[in-house]
């Protein structure tokens, strides 16, 4: 094993840096103080995200979506901006008159609450007499979690024995979702930080260094959150609980990964020079390119989401990109300043000592040296075998069910709204409380109603006749009257020459069957009554799923193209980036295939949102390319000095430990997302965590080094390095 001779030391190795002492003290101190001040300002905003966030799915639809157009027209027909809560009372036996009177009293009291806007409906008994439902419009600007809790306390008060009550409908499901995201500020952050801390302590066997690295990540998150909060406040960005959770995890994981790379360089330089300022400057020079290139690649991939038709996707791109920017800045400014201030004490009790004759990092021993020797002996066998195993895992992709899931399945675990919907479906049309909203010309009201009534899957049709939200039934004979025979039918509310019909669906409003009914209604109405618009919660789900599928088909190839170009510029090669991108795609396919099998056969999930493959792809490919960049940028550096074959093996030895630690940290942080009981986040957590581990232990450790070794210097084609003698 060769050692670095003392005679090869530069003058700066022994004499020290020429930078004045006062500047070496002032610059790190200023950087630390600036970051501390920014974090102190941004920290309190963790508890204020709900002030600028929204989980309203309609708000994220494209402006041209039919459901969006209907949503924008609703204020013209009804007063206020309400979200309906469906209150359903049920009993195993037919309800008695006394029980019905008690239910009516509870509903009357509930209707008088400040959070109720407009008129609540009267109690509507079921045909079997064993259930009653009522619709109570709640203020959509109110805290729906608190509003439904308040409503529940009132309607459940002093109910007769044997009578149960549930709150369901749009307000109930939104309340469940708000409750699921309640732990995002505290629990998610605590679990993620604890997981990273444990890994860092095991990696470094130090106390101060993990704290310094965690401070880097946490301060980056505070400043990123501060920036995003004010952009959301100014309506420049949209923020949701889902986006917030991903931002937290992404910043902690990415900032820690970048910190690991810098720490490794800094430690090496402390061995090579006795002066920590010199070590800091050298570590920065060696870290800037791979960290900026890695972060830039992730940012480029994330910003491709701006091409999405769904604002939930397009808003995630810049929000997450802002997080990555501050992750890079903290790793290249705050962390070097902290480690410079601490010096070798940061690594206590395993302080690196100045040793001019220490072996070169590329010639170290240990498990990575053994793995490098294995790769050098049988490169073709290794890359073909690993590629075959990964390809086998891709077969599971055919089992992936990513066409959408009912809203009732979004929250994992118990759900009162889901239970209430099941009770509602047993006694009433399952779509009660969440009707399809149909905007039709006034002079074609009956024509539109006839199309609705003739459609299988539509249970009943009504029309808005009062701005309080009061409706009157519509049959083939026209609008029904209130009161005894001979009472004239009420006039519908007219807005800009249109009326608002409500079609109650036979199937649950969030079911795939209901979506198919809306799809068929749109087709029939477009043919027979042109100009009619169909919206409502089911239409929102339908338009969201269709936009998600479109986004997936458009954005995935664009992300691949962007990352390929970045790799070509970074590695100054064409062949290497193509091969690296192919290995990343193969790894993603395996992760999705295994995830599909686990979701269907182990966890029993009902399916996945169409955005799950898109998010999984963007995160896995962009973050997976990070490890490609860490590895291959070092390989290229070593190849220039030692030749391609030796450079690959030296690069693997040097970066193996770093990439493994980074992969474990990133997998742990994304796994933390699963503490939020939301189906989408749990699925993303599994896909990204498993995919990162696959990248770390299989792709970057075996497949890429073996493939590059087998290809040889041609891997750098068409650069001059591909024609080098070694």
C-alpha cells in the first residue's frame, strides 16, 4: 500500500494558510450567526403552515378542467362558500317517533352553530325507517377538524340507546384528512431527525459531529420553510399537507447527504495537513462540484413538475427545489464554518491526526477494497447477474394498480367518515350528500334533467331553488312543488342564464363506478344538450386522475432527458450518462415492481393514486442520480490520474462508505413519512426508501462499477479520456 511521502507536502501543508487570522475567525463566525438568525426567524413558522396551506382538491385542478369551471360558478347559485357535512343516524330497528323527535332536536341545535352557513336540510328518513340523514353546510374557511368535532358533540348528545350517529360527506372526509396531517409538524420531524441521528452516531462514532450535521439539515429546513411560507402567503405557491411533508423529508435527507460528502473530504484533508483552514478550503474545492451537480440535478428534475396540469404537482416542484437550494447552501457554508470552528474536536473521540505518510484514500482497505477487487476480477458476470435480478423485479410493475383510489381510502386506520359512508349506502343512495353539480342553460333545464334521469347510476335529480341551497326535486314531469296538490312549482335560481342541477348518484361519490357514471353523463350531455358542465366531488376525482395520468406520460421522459443532458455536461461523456441513466431506470422499475407486490399482497392497499408512479420516478431518478454523480465524478477524477480501470476501483473504495451512509440516511428519512397515516405518503415512503437502498447496495456498489469496468475507457466516449493509454 503506497503512502504519501512527506517530501510531497506543499509549503501550505506545513507553513499554514496565507489568509489573515482575523478573516479566518470573522468569516466562519458571520456565516454561523447569519444561519442562526435565519433559523430563529423561520423556526416558529413550523406551527403556522396551516395558515397558508389547503387540502382542497379542486384548488389544484387545471383552470380548464370542467370540475374547476363548475366550482367557480357555484357562488352564483348559493350563498357563501360551504362544504356539506352529511349527518347520518342509524339503528338496528325501525326508529320510533320519540327517537325521530330527539334527532330533529339535535339537528335543529346543530343548525344554529356559527360554523353553519346557509340552511341545513330537514331530517330525511330512509325507506326502511332505520336511518335518518341530514345535510349541514359548514363554512369552508373554518377549521373543519374543529367544526366537525363541535358538530359531532352536539348531534351525539343524549341520543337514545341503540341509535348511532356518523358525520360523513365532503366535510367528514376533509376533517379526517386534516386529522391525519396533524402530526406533520411534530411527529414526522421528530421521527426523521431521530432516525438520522442514530445513523450518524453509528457511522461517525462521535457525539459532536452528528449534532453539527443535524444542525445543518434543520437550519436549512427552517430557512426553506420561511421562504416557502411567504411565497404561499403571496399566492405565488400552493402548499398542502402532502407537499409540506415531502419538503421536510427531502431537506433533511438531502442536506444530510451533502454534509456526509463534505465531512468525508474534510476528514481526509485533516490527515493531509495540520491546518484546519487549509483542510477546509481543500474540502470545499473537492465537494463543491459533486454537491452542486447533485443538487442541481435534483432541482432540474423537480422543476420538470412545473409542466404538470395539476397544481398539486406543479407546486411541489418549486417548493422542493427551494428546499434543495438551502440544503446545498447549508452544506457548503454553515457546515464548513461549524467544523472549522470545532476543528479536530468535531470528530471526538476519534480525532483524525495529521499524518503525511498516511495511505491515499483511494488505496484504503476494508470491505470496499474487497468489493473493488471482486468487481475487477469478474465485472461482466457481476453486471449481467445484477441486471438480470433487477429486471426480474420489474415484472411486478404489471401488477401496479395506479388508476386512483376512493377518497374514503386516503386515510389509513379508523375513519368515522368512511364508516358513515358505509352506513349511508345501506339505507340511502350511496352518493347522498355529494351529488354531481350540473350547470345547464335555463331553457334546457328539462332536457338536461331527462338525460340525467335516464342515466344508469343516477338515483335522483334536484335543482337549486333558493340561494340558501334549498332544492326541489326534478322528474320527467318537471320541477316538483312544495305543499298540497295545486301548489305552483318554485322557480330555479338563475345565474348568467344557467341553472344548477344536482344529480345524486347510486354509487358512493368517491367510487370508480361513480366516476364512470360522470364520464358517461358528460358524453351524453355533450351530444344532447351542448354547453352543460358537470362538476362536484366525483368529477373532481375524475379530472384529477386524468390529469395525473397525462402528467405521468409527459413528465417522465422529460425528466430523463434533462438528467441525461446534465450528466453529459458533468462527465464530459455521452456513453457513461446513457448507461448510468439506464441503470437508474432499471432500479426504478424494480422498486415499483416490488412495491406493487407488497402493496397488493402484503399490505392489502386498495390501489394507488396515478401520481404515485410520477412522484416515485422523480424522487428515485433524481436522488439516484445523486449517487451516480458522487461515484462517477470521483471515478473520473481518479481516472485522470490512474487510468480508467484503476480509477473505477479507487472511486468505489473512496465513495463506498459515503454512498452507503447517504443511502441509509435518505431511506430512513423517507421511511419517516409513513408515520403520517395517509395512503399516498406511505406508498411514496416505501417506494423511495426501498429504491434508495436498492441503488445504494446493488446499483452503485455492483452494477455500475462492474459495467464501467467491463466497458473500460470507452465509457468516457467521446472525450479524450476514452482515448487515453491507461
